[in-house]
């Protein structure tokens, strides 16, 4: 038998070939962390796959929607309301907005602007307007030096009270130099329409990407239905973030499945799929929490330092609360039968809430008036912004929806609202 210790160099000792190496091998993972890396690898791969899939899907989207050069030399051109002219219809310049209040005898209003730019440089026109009724007929008009006697037009889509940009790159009449653009409004509209300005957009890749990013990150204030449907960002989005995330998850999951099959490592596929799904969920939640932080700050700015009554008055139903205060002061102390009617179901619900503990009767689902046969003397009817209600003060007669009149006393009157006591 040989010496169990072999000396290759003086002072340096090595293990003999006959010595069991298992103990040394067992502590190696603890030293280099290889096992931890192997465990983390499927999850890290899943997250990276999702990010790569999102980038690929967004680049594909840009390839579809960018009408011209991705990196043009021209910059966005904007004009404010003070540079626009109201050539037809009625309205005033109020601060930084043109407030359009009516149309002319032909049922038309026009806001125009003289311009000088090449159509090939600017491929979309975006009017900045608010409080636009959905039923209004709006079009963008333009003239060119190619056919100066011809007035061209294209429809504008209205969504959530705003005007969507109109892409004109593929319109055969969008040629030459654009010598003037205008906004055409046709038909009656219930309230004032506010126009802040207009922009000519080159529609570069950076511009389109920036528009989508602003749509995703724009503050969406909480409403009475936010618990059910808040998504974040603009009310109208060309590419909603949840849609992009869904596409990214599908693409990343398909790639993960293909890689696992090719490398015969199906055992890691569930971990990769879980990482893909959780990462997408976290991205959407991060957007929601950012919106929540801004909402918390806005809520503090609105309500901080106010008592309960002042908080109600500055809330979104503050005008309704102020009216109901007058109604409660006119009602008897003992609970009375009170019918509540309003065009909007939200106002019916909130008015009933503020009137408790009176015996409040209302329809939360339909805009209906009470049946005349159910109404009896001593009942009260609260009318808040409800059309079709008529009152004759001379004869003290109340009627609604072309029904038979009944005897009633006007107790409280406010702008568009009233409290009646049935006699």
C-alpha cells in the first residue's frame, strides 16, 4: 500500500484517489449558489420572455399604424384657440377656449384656420375639444393648392365627449400644400362645445408611442363604479394596456412551450408560464396603484380640513346634496312617504340615501314616475333634473309624461328641481 498523502510540492497536500469525495461535493452548491440559480432560472426566463414579447407586439403595432416614416424630421405643429376663427355659428372666446354655443340658420358651425404645410409631412389632424355630444356630426375640412377650389372633408369620431385624431395619409385628397383646415359641426347640440386648439401630426413612431403611453398613464379619477371597471388611463385608448398585456402573455407562453419542447425540459414549463402570467399581472397592478396614489392625493386636496357637510358639498353630488338639504328642511319631522324621480339612476339612488329615514320610494333601474293611482294626499314627490314634469302654479296642478293632472303644492323650487306635496 502506498502513502495516503501524496506530496507534489513541498507544503502542498492533495487527496488520495482512494478518499471518498462525496463530502466535498455536497458542500459545493452552498458555496457557488448553483442550485439557487437553477431554481430561479425558469421564473427569470418567463419574465424576460414576457418583456421581449411585449416589445415585439408593440413594434408590430407601430408597423401597422405608423403611416409614413418612423423618424421624420418635422415636429408636431399646434395652434391654440386664439389663432382660430369662428366663421359660422355662435360662440365666444373664453380664456384659452372657443365656447361654441349654437349653429347658424343652416344648422352648421365652422371653426377655421389658415395654414401652410405639406401634406406629406403631416399625416393626421387632431382637434382638441371637450363636451362634444355623441350624436353630433363633425368633420375636418381642408383646402390644398393642388385644387384650391375644392373643399375636402373627412368624418371625425366622437368618443367620451372628445374628438379622435383623423389620419389622412391614405386620403387621395390629402395632397400638395394644405392652405387651410376647419372643424365643421352640424346639428343641434344640448350644451356648449369647447374647442381648445388643433394639431397637425407627422405620426412618427415616437409620437405614436408617446400617445399610447400618455393614454395608459393619464389619471383616471375614481367614480361610483370604479370598484367594478376602472382600468386606468384615457376613457378611449387606441391600444388598451390590458389588450397589449394579453397579447404579450399569449406570445410569451407560445415561445416558452416551444423552447421547452425543443430542449426537452417540459418540467420547467409550469414555472415559466406562472412567471409570465404573474409579471403581466404586476404590470397592470402597478398602473392601478399609480392611479390610486394620484387619487389619494386628489382626495386629500378636496376633502382635507372640511367637516362632514362641507365634504358633501364639494363631492361629485354636491349640487344634489344642497338641494336635498332644502327638501329635508321642508319635510315633516315624522317619516313621510317620498317619491324620488330623476333622469339619471345615480341621482335617484343618492337622493334616496340622503332622504332616509323617510319612507323613500324610487325605481333604481328605470326612469319612471309614480303611478297616479298609488299617490295619495300627504305624499311628497322630489323631482331632480327629470324631463316631462309640468306644474301649473295658477291651478296648483301637477302632471307628468302626458298623464292626468293631480292637485299638488309646490313646496321647494330650485334650478331644474322641485319638491311637491300632493293634496
